[in-house]
């Protein structure tokens, strides 16, 4: 079977990371230029990005607006679609020191919770 016409994709799991990812499942809204407004569920988060499961294809490299609510506040941030593996998408955050601070604090909180649950 030829894959010539299929876009190249990389698994979110196979890519290098700027920092650790933490499991985080919550609702997310993705506003796209080409597909309109999509809803999905997140899978994990890091200080540099988030992954989500979406039912509709979003082109790689498209800049999108993400809306989701973390335990410490609502986040509205622009991101670029970096990776796709079936229905799982990897988004890299693009902006905002204030938004990055909310995300950074959430990752720290999740790291502490993960460490405590591991008994360390």
C-alpha cells in the first residue's frame, strides 16, 4: 500500500521534549481557520505544549486558538499543530507570558502530585 499522498506525521510520543509531560484529561476547544471550531479532550500537557484527541483532521503547521480550563484558571492561547498520530494532535504553545505562567504553575502542581502518588 502506497503512502505517497498521505501527510507525514510523527507520534507525539516520539518527539523530543522541552520538558516533561503530565497526564491531564479535560475538555478543549480548538478554533481553526480551515475547520472552524472543534471540541476534543486533552491527553497531556507540558510547559511548551499540549496534546488532544480530535475527531476532525487539522492540517499540520496550522496556527490555532486553544481554549481550556486548568485547575488554576482558564487558558486561551495560540498554538501551532506540530504532530498528528491518528486522532491525537500535538500543539506547541506560541505566546503570552501570562498564559505561560498559568501553564507552568499547572505543570509544577501536576509534577508534585505525580511525585507524591509515586511515593517519592
